[in-house]
C-alpha cells in the first residue's frame, strides 16, 4: 500500500517552504504520495508571479494583493531576515554549496506529482483568484483537507 | 471507530488560532474527536478576558499577566501585524467576506464538544490560575497530552 | 510493540525547544522511542557551545557561525524576546517555580536515550561541521528522516 504525507503550509516563509519542498521532493522519490495544503500566508508560495489581477477585488483585497509576496522568490526568512540581508546571505551560502533555490524545488515538486491544494476559505478572505495561482492548484475545503490528512501516514503544520 | 485529531496550541497568534479552530469545528462536524492542548503562548487564547486576578502571584507573574493578551480578541497576527494595522485589515477582509471573528469559532468549538486542555507546567510557570481560564479548560500534564496524541489519527503543533 | 514519536526541530527558539524537550523527556519516561531531527535554525540547539571552529569555512559560513546562537543557553524566545528582557523574565519565572533551564532538559534527553539527528543538507549549507555539535548527533539525510517519521506514531514540526 502506498504511504502518504500531508503538509499544511501556513507560514509563507522562504526557509520553511524550502524545508517543506525538500521533504516533498524526497518523499516523491521514495514513492510516497504527497499532498500540500496551502492556507493563509502559505498561499503566497503558490501565487503565479506574473498573473496578479486587481479586478473584482475590494480596496482591502487590492492593498493586500500588492503588499504581500508574489511567488517563491519574494518570500522572507522566518528568522534573521534583516530586511533581506539575511536572506541574501542564505542564498549565497546555498549557491556556494550548489543547492538550488526555492523556485527549483517548487518546479521539481510540480514535475514529480506532488498534489497542490489551496484553502478555499483563505483564498476568499484574501481575495486571491484561482487564475492568479500556479495552474496545478486545486481549490479545496477544510473538510477535504481533513479527510486527506486523517488518512495519511504523517501530517505536519509548517 | 471514531477518528481523532490532537492539536498542540503553542503559538498564541490570531491567525494560527483561527486556522486551528476552523479545523477543530470542521472536524467535529465530521464527527472526529478533537483535543486541543494549550501550552505556553497558546494559553492566552483560553484566558477568560473578564477574570484576571493578581492575587497570589509573584511580581514577575503579575507583570506577565498584564503584558500578555487576555483571550482571543487580543491575540496579534503571526506576520504583518504592524502594531495592529495588519490585524485590523484582516478583520475587515473577514467581515467583507462574512467570515465570523475568532471569538465565534472559539464559542462554536466549545458548543460542538471540542476538548480543551491546558498544560499544567506552563500554567504554573506563567502563574495562570484555573479560575482565570475558560470554564471548559481541563488542566493536564505532558504525559496526559502524549497519551492522547499517540492514540490520535493526526497531530499538529500549531 | 514500542510506540514512537518523531520531532522535526526547525525553529531554534528557546521556548519551542523547551516544549519539545519536555515532551521528549516525558515520552522516554513512558518508554516511547523518540527521534529528534534538527534542521535549519533547529541546529543551533545542538551546537556544542565550546567547540566552534572557523577553519575550512567560507566567509559567509564564518559570519553565519559567529552571528547565530551557540547551544541552548543562547537561543532567543519566539515571542516577546524584547532583546533578551522577555527571556530573562521567563527564566526568572521558571526558577521561582523550580523548573530547570533548557540545558538541563537537553542533558536529560541525552541520558534518557533520545535519538539526536542532524540534517545533512542544512549542515552543509550553513557550514556546520560534525565536530562542532554535541557528540550524540548522528548526521542523516531527509530520506532517513522521512523513513523514521512515516513509521512513527506521531510527528510534529516544531
């Protein structure tokens, strides 16, 4: 029987997203089913950087769309971000070590068949439209998430 | 057999508490048993806003009681709080979308039979008394928590 | 059959490390197998405070080694750290309550047979050498972590 991992992506931090996507890619290489459920700040990771729209959004939703990160490259660090200096330092250290950036791990996960799900309620509250997100993203409810998570071998809140 | 979910509530952030309580309410509607274990900052969510006492507390405990959030409405955001501006913005967006505030989800969870547990050690260290907390709160040990978590279908650290 | 708990230690915060080590110690007293996997900021907790080396490190790695906490005593709080004032306050409250400091829980976990594992990739990126870490630390891959986590009764991301 296929084993499965469910990750609830809440935080929207570069370093936490990196950890999660390394786990997701590694799990797929081990033939483990992976579902990632993006809610709240986690949704910033699965925005398509080139597809922001302001149409059909309230004033708050427009402001929110513009103030928050668009896609993986813009996410801040959870610690020692120092207005981006800490993040540049981490990126340099990753490059010295031939570790690919977050965008590459995201693309890898898309190719390897990780299932990407967006939280319907969070998207409605934040005013994010399906067409602004990566094309793989399925929009599902909290109940769908729970059904999957309860049947998985492991679950993490990241 | 009844399925079960165990949530360790550590953070004390408004947005994380909202995510957790939406999951808890949804799980109860699916007839899943839910235990929430509040430790450290997570205890701020289950303080009764009208029942703070300073009696029988050390100077540090008094200071701590006064400096920390009392109940759900006072919790800050985990990100973009901006001294409360980011939080007001989120609350406005939730209202536009007819999403109830955190207090409503907390009341819903109380009505739907979510089990609320407080960490004995954290309460002792922070000087929080049982009578300052919501009446449903059982005070339990780390061992009680682990016994429940190990027997649950899923566990999250929030 | 022996029950097991797997903790992914990501954060490197004093309070979160305290919560995790209290759980780890309690679980061992209940005869539950415990594996702690330290990645990213979590590695700061398992640095040996007396064994920092700058040899064989790039300029970024040297800077990083010097700017980040060395061992349990130097970790900041996840909230209300206030440049260390909040942490001192918590330490005073713990002392008033006869709760041992983080270092004692770390030593307890080492004595009780908690398995300590460091993330190979994180250590390479951050330039941390095995000889700078506590002697118990095994260096393992993300795949080793997943194999252990998938077979555990509970998993938390801390």
